[in-house]
C-alpha cells in the first residue's frame, strides 16, 4: 500500500501549481486545472507551465478518485487522499480490488505526460512564470466549483512548511496577502526531479501490486458473510437481562473504588512530600514529628488498601461473569462491535501490507524505481548548480545564499551542499557502493541494496527483521552512516524531514 511519506512529498510538489496572467488562457482561480491545460496545450512555449499543471492534475485526479470511492478519516495516511479534509462523499462508488493499482497507474501516466511537456523546453530557453498560491484549488468533488476546503494553500501549507513555520504564519497572518512566486529555469530541474521521485514511489507500489491480496481478502469476507449459524441453546432475553443486572452491579462499584483510589493517591503524595521534608530537616525533634506523621499516613493507606481489596475482587468477579454471559449471545455486544469498527481498517491494512510484500515483485518495475530515483538525484544536482548561478532576487521558490524565498522560510548558508551530500550517500546505496546496516547480520556485514534492485525478491517482514531474508544480498564492505543526515538535520534546526520533502 501507499506509505505516509509519499503523501507528504506530493504535498510539496503540488505547491508548484501555476497561475498565469500573461496569456489568453483562462486563469487558474476561475477555470481550474483541466481547462488551463487544454488552453495552454494548444499554444507553443508553455512547456514549463504545462509540466507543472500536469503534475498538479495528476494529484487532483487522485484526490477525485479518493472522493469518488468515499475517502474517510481512516484513509488519512494514504498519500494524496490524506491531503483532503473536506466533507466525505455521501454516495461513494464501491471500491474494487484493483482500485488502488488503477489509480497509481493513472498517476504514473500523468507524470509521464508532465515530463513529456517539460522535454519540449529548448535547452537554452527561459520559460519563467508567476504563481499566486491563494489562487490554486483542487476540484476534489468534481463539481466544477471551488469550495472552502479545496484551496491548495489551506491543504498543502501545513505539510510543506511544518508546524513551526505555520505557527509564525498564523501569528503574523502571513497568508492574508497574496503570495506570488516566480518560477524560473532552475526550478524546471526541481520539478523534473520531483516527478521522478514520485514516479519511483508509484512504481514501487505497482512492483508489489496489492490487487491479488485485496481480492483474496474480499473473497474471504464474502465467504464469511455466508458462515453457518450454530443453534444457540441459551435464552437470549434471559442472557440480556442477566447482563444488564451484572453491568448495573459493576457500575455501582465504580464510584466507591474510584473514590478510595483517589484518596489513596492523595495519601501517597502527602507521604512523599513528608519524606522529602524529613531529608531536609536538621532538628531531631522535627524529624521525629515527621516520622510520626509518615507512620500515621502509612496506617491510613493500609486501611484503605484493606477496604479496596474486596471491592476490586468483586469487580474482577463481575467482569468475568459479564464476559461469560457475553459468550452466550448470538450477536456480539456493542463494545466488541465498536472495537471492530474502530480498528478494522488498520488491521486489514497491516494484513494487506504484510501479504503484499511477501509476493515476488515485478523485476522491471523494481529497476524502474531505481532509475527514477537516480534521475531525481541527477536533476537535483543540476538544480542546485543552476540556482547558485542566479543573480536576481525575484520572488524565489528555493533561494540561493543571496536571494529570499517568497515563502515564510529561511535557508541556512550551505544547506544545498549539505543536502547534496545526503543525496550522494543515497545514490551510493542505490548503486550498491555503500551497504545498509542490519543489526542482526554478523559483524562487518551489510545489505547490498543495489544487488536487490538487480535481482529483487519478496520482502517477508519476519525474514528481513530476523536477517534471513537479507542473506542473499549480504556483503562485506563500507556502510552508509548517518553523519551527513545528522549534519543536515542540525543545520536546519532539527527539521530535516520537512526540508527533505521541500528539496526532494
């Protein structure tokens, strides 16, 4: 299944949705993404804008798919879907086993189209454009009208900026005025890198296609609905009456037990304070007086404990009797049903994840993951190289040392070089030149991730946690360390995750 990180990364990418005022195409704030793409595609010289729009459109369609199938709070950790905080679809379509795979496939196709637009840009061309963040919106429910919860800035800003920056934003009301960004040639490389990062994540999902696992689970649930019913010899009305009586008795015990336990905790705190005072006392008479008080409180505490014991024992007996009576019911009590309703999504998701990773992945898609992520790193390097050469300071997206960002954030000096060091380590891991440590492999051994990309196998979590699953890919040699990541994290004030999402 999708992982949470993907959704955050998508959030950072989508902030690059453009608003154009310099041509005849309909403005984003009025027409939305689809109409804007259709108008610009009929003209020349808009490769950068169209690449941005198409990336945005890919995510909008994913959000629309989630809404169409009834995305709920339970889906909050699924990428793209987790960005939606509006009202749920009152009449959702049924979800099929291949809904996720088809959605990811469409997302990958949209990203391919975005890169195709970007490839039309001549090498020496400057296709800069302006973006006003408040004008971007996602037509999540597909009704063609912008609602309060469809504004991109409201959805994406907390993901991109993080809670620290958002606190500054709210205190200074920084979003009250339009925030306009001018995207330029360096940012083209940033966008291309981001599309490759996202495509790599999509390919990883399809490499371990969860469709068969979801379909099998659906078959099992369908069979469960037809499970036979064993005749119940117990009088259900009598059982419910007995349960009501037992629960009434249990409720009657709750008050006295809570009151005694509260009194007991107060005595414990008082005794603790007296012991602290005794340690600080210097006079023998004062110590003796404190000892007497401590002893008196000890007696009172013991008396309460003696009073509590039979009540707690009685409560335990009642709870056992209640559980025994519940076994005689044909239909489970509401408490048990509520547990299933509250946690069934998480339980099913974990099951699907574990079973999906046990499948043999599609080797071509696995290698496509590496190809996309290496392309991401290459374009990221080009981005920082071009950024360092910029001499203007015009509403920047990611600024160099002499520029300012149009967003409410500041970049420390040298942060780009530090981030490239992190990416260099990542590339060497992808190529198998640095090993990934595994705590349960013998000393000196590590996992050659490059070897796994060359010849991928299933990722049985039990085998890989133990280390047995890593044996075919184990090697001896230099390991990746956390030094560069820690230095980067220190440079950005402990906010490495948010900046990594921002930079890709």
